[in-house]
C-alpha cells in the first residue's frame, strides 16, 4: 500500500515549554550543576570546580540577559529541544472505526523563528511529518487529531543526546554512597531479572552471576552507550528499547524487577507500576532506589517550582515525584524501606512485594 505523508506545523505554545519562566530555567541549570557535584562524590580539583562554577554563572547570566527583539523564552527552549528533548520518530496506533486501524509514524523536526526550514512556517515550532499506510488518515486534520497519545514501539529512535553523555559521566564518578545504594538495590536480585531504565548500564557490575538479565530503556542515546559498555565488559545482557508503561513481556515472567533513579523519568508512573505488577511472579520482588519529593513545605514547593525547567535540562527528571506513595497506591507493600539523601534530595531504597506473597511466606 502506498505510504502517505502529511507535513504539519505545531507552534511552541502547544507544548509544555509555554509556561516556562526564566527564573525556573536558571534555577534548573544551577540545580543540574549541583546535582553533578553532589552525586559524583568525587574530590574535584580546585581548577575544575572554579571552571564549573564560572560556566554555570556565565550560562545563567547569558540566559537572563539574552532577550533580543522577537525572541521569547519559548523560542530559546526550541534550541534546547533540537539537541535534547525531541524524539526523532514516534509511532501511534490509531483506530478510526471498528474496521480501520493503522500505525501513524511521525518524524519530528524543530523549527527556529529565524530559520524556518518550511516556507509556510512563520514562527518557531515543532514540525512533524506524518506517514501512514491508511489513505483515510492521510489528511492533515485527521492525522493531527490522532497524534496526542503515543505508543512507543521497539524501533523508536527517541532520546536525549546531551543528557545521555552527561549521565554517562555522572555514573563514572559516583562515590561510595551511590555505589552502595546501587549495590543494595541490585545485589539481592534472583532468577529472571528485569531492570527498568538501565541507562548506560551502571548497575550491571552489581548483578549476581547466576541471574538472567533483561533490561528496558526508552532513550535511544542511552541504549547506544549501554550497548557499547556491554561489548566492552563482556557481560551477558538482553537489552530492549521500550518504555516502562508498555513492557514487551508476558505476565508473571520475572522473579525480580528493579529500578534505580528511573521512576522520576517515567511519564505515567501508575501505569508503569501496574506493568511491574503484571510481569512480576507472585513471589517476586520489586527493588528500588529513587530520589523523592522533599516533605518539608518550603523545600518541597521549591522542587515543584523548578520541575518544569528541570525536566527540560534533566532528560525528563521530575524532582518533585512522590514515588513512595505511588508504589503503595499501586498495590505493593514494603518488605524493606530505608531513607537516605541523594545530594540535595531525599531518597528511598527498599524492596516492595505483592501482598499475597508476604502473607504466604509468613504462614
């Protein structure tokens, strides 16, 4: 069947960056610098610390002063989007009726106000070209109406290029506290093991030698780095590109599911945790190490304020996520729960199980 492609242009006002303020962006940049320095735990030379501090100050000053005529913060965010936050390909499964269902594939491109690659694009925005094998959908209005809810297939090439490089550097310079937290979350794994969001593969060194490991990661740039690290280490791992909200595995197929600093990136956390319940065996364990929203009023509200900008610069991370409550609301009970700190944020580390498994083991 012939492939039909329909170009469509979206203004930046349709995206989440429309509400982003300059203050939030500045705070998020400073926050990322602090996060790197605290999470690495590595004693950095004075020259490196001075250079990093100077760079952060210059960046924030430049952002706060750079407001040329006709360029808004949303336009500046488009520059970030070009390199950080735009998926290259996203696939939707749409149904127009009981008889008609088709895949709609969208290729995303970022357009800047002063460089409109399309003649009909008068301002900055996001352009996507929709392709479908179903002729009835090959109309701009119809395609646009079906685009809001994506289903990420395994071949989706989405990702955050710069954040993947940043995270690779962070995990290479972790200190003893972070290494101990990862080891505690991972080393108790048994049987058939699934990792949610393996990133660049920082947890593999802590895996027991007798487990069968599978991992999912939605970010294509993280996946590429992880595959390179896997080849270098010789570790036997099975890697899949998929989101936590749509795990490509049958029900009750894993003895252990674990996540470390992953759940803050998940778009639909309740759905992801429901997927964890689905793929866990009745006596399985969900092991985790995650930062969470501060409970203190002022500090918690501060995280609420900076979260929109932090998500832009931090690859989608949400520092105000109530992960502990979300795990309980998903129907798990904690068999182990410890609290600690991860840089400037509180963190939780523990093991969650299904209620039936705990009652049967205690009987």
